[in-house]
C-alpha cells in the first residue's frame, strides 16, 4: 500500500518536473534566498556602511552630528534608508551600481580622506541628480506631503512646505546638506546653477514700483511744538514687545544668497524676515556675539539681544512713540581702545520709515541699506581705494562706505562669485538718476537721537546716508532705576526734504535700531521690519504689526 502510494507520488509532475525535483529546487531556493537576503541586509546597515572597507568612515563621523542621526524625537535613519530604494527593482539596480564602488575600492580610487574630498563634489552631484530624477523617493519613505500637518509646523517650515507643494518642488531642492556636510563650492555645481543664479541686471530692472514713482507731496515746513510725547498718558496705548538683536555682518547681499542663507529663496519670493525669524532674535544675537556665525569681530560680553516695549499713537498732526528697555552693565568692546566706540553717547536710538517704493523695504525694512561693502563689513574697501576713487567728489568716504540703497547703483554683486567683492559702492548712478529717485520718494527716512548731546538728527538714505539737525522730529530719553524710556514726537508731514510724508490712510515699513553701551557704526541692535498703519479699521495681520492708537490732547 505504502509502496504504491510512493510510486503514485513519483508520477506527480509540476510543470514537467517531478515532485522530488520541485521539492529540491524549493528547498534550494529557500536556502539561496535566505543567504541572498542575509547578504542584502548585511550590506544595508550602518555598521557595514561605516566600516573601513566601504571608505565611508569620514562621512559617518560627520553624520553623527546631523539631525537624521540624533534628534529630539529619537527617530533616526541609516545610510540605506536614504541611499537604497525600498522597491525590489530599483533596489537591485542600486546594488548593481554599488558594485562599481567595490571596484574603485579595489583600485584605491578613494582609499584616503584626501582623495575622498577631492571627489566629493562629483559624488554629491550623482546623489543630487538621482534624487531630482526620482522626486526624492527615499526621503518620501518617511516624509510625505499627504502626512504633513502644516499647522503644527513652525511658521518658516509651514510656509516653505506649502510653497514647495504648490510649485512641485522636491525635498533635495531645499535640504542639501541636511545629512552630510556640503562640498566646497557646492552651490556653483551645474546641478544647482539655475537655482542659485542671480541676474543682477534683471534684479535691478524691476519695472514699475508698487507705488508710482512720482514727486513727494511735502507741504509747508512744520516745526514740532516740542517734546509732546513725554506729556501724554500712555496707559491706554497698547505696547508691542519687540526684541532687538545684533545682526552681525548679515548684509542684504547675504540675505539674498540662498547658498549661505537658507531663507534667501523665500526672501526672493517676497517673504518678510519677521515671518520666518520672529522668536529667534535671542539665538541670532548669541550667534553674533559669540562669533559663531554672521560675525567675525570679538564682541566680548556685549548682550546679543534687548527686549523693548514700543507704544505708538497719533493725532491729526503728529506721530508719537514711546520706547522702554532695560539698561545693562558696561561691556567694553575688545577691538576698541578704551572699549567705547562712542564715549560721548551712551545710547543712540534710530527710527526709520519707508514705503514700498524702496525695494525690499516691505520685507527687510532698513536692512535694504545694509551692504557687504560698508564699514566694518567683510568686503569694505581699503581706505586707499576710497581716497583714490573719483566718487570722493560725490560721496562722503572719509570714514568708509555708509549705508546706501540698491536702487542708487547700476550693479550689485550678490554672491561674490570668483572672489568678487559683494555690494556695489563704486557702481554709483549718475546724479540726474539719483535726483529722480529722490524726487520720486525712493529713499529711506531716518531719525536718530543721541543721548550725550540730547541731539535729534533727521535724514535719509539713498546713494549714501544724510543726517542734519531736525526741528520737525523731537526725541527725549532718560534712564531711571535701570530702565531707559525714550519718546519721539514727529510731524506727520514735516515739509522737509528727506522726511517721508506720512498719511493717515497709508501703510509704512518701520524699523528700530539701538546703539547701546557707547556702540557706533554697524555695532547696534536692530529690529525686524514692521508694518505701520494709523488707527485702521481693518488690518492685514500678516503685513501690519503696529496699528497706531488715536489720542486726543
């Protein structure tokens, strides 16, 4: 009976093969697959990738400091998560491609760290091209548009992710360097040439400004009645909490350069600085004072940020402002003899105004006038070059390059390619063009108070900075119990050239700057650009932070 059954089983065939042969192949397949899978898993883990035979030990050391390795969530990623596809077909293709790495290891192509760094840009380009071609496929194994809750993300990430989704961007277009250090001159790679390229001529040819370029309506000259602001009752006027911070050497060129400032692309799209960086002022100031980033000078024990309460009121004739902030102990600047750049003035407080006729003022405010070639900035020209320049007849260059607007130059170098100095101090337009801009209201209005002389200066920035004594703007300030209180009274329409006429139905860009503790030049604390309106019934909170309160006096 048993023999007969065995004979019957031997007669069974599957696709022409006997049952025994099928069983043998099946068992062999399991063994083969198990071995193959074991090899696959063995070459797909961090231990193998970081081993000496894979020549990735240098990259692994960098990776340990990156957010994909160590982060607050505790969810990390291994090399294979980013470099090996999950799907069978693409995974096999990637493994076959990886065999070339074994061949080059045998040849000694990259058997030293120096050889690796020599080829690092080429290797990075291979990965970038692959990720662009596959829509960052491996990133999306963990990160996916459909799973993102933008409302739970920080404002900057939420805004950029929403824009990326709308424009069909892929992860690697914004997140280069998130897992590994970027190669030298990575942003000059042909992979990103179009993404970071600046056509300066096109940038300067902006067409019609948002507000028509027409002459300012100045009206009759008005002298302020005195220090009215300090006599007002401020209890009913809301206060805006503003944090001033040290900006270091972060120029308007640096802000626009996406290869150094990750927000450069967003800024180019029209995003305001405050949208991304509100709440980060203390951290930014700490980076500057420690010279960890955006600063090369040793600032000693200077505080990196200063909280300030700002109140704003108005009537039919004047704008009134009150500022309050805490004083701090003197911290001498190490690079200045005596530690004080301006011994006569303990503080200088500056308020600036602009409308949208000044390019970038609606995003960065007075930052539009801070350039990489101004005094104490990285590309500040040598004094000899200033003395030899023919522009000395038109610009005050005895103390270096002052603030200026991009509109006043024929060309601005943004990225400093091939060692070129950033900025454009020596690319000054003709006098007739400057006069046309000024007459059309393309300038930045500034008023400044000096505590030592109790002097108020009013002026503007266009081709350079202009300051004169003012009778239409009045400041006062005093320190009591370690707290400074300053007041500003400004005629809405001063009638003076360089003072921006303010209308009650207008919207303006306003900034604050404080030269604290005897500081001078660019070593001040600054605010972000804020939107200003006057008692408006409806306010776009995305664009306006200060809606001044009407008062009666």
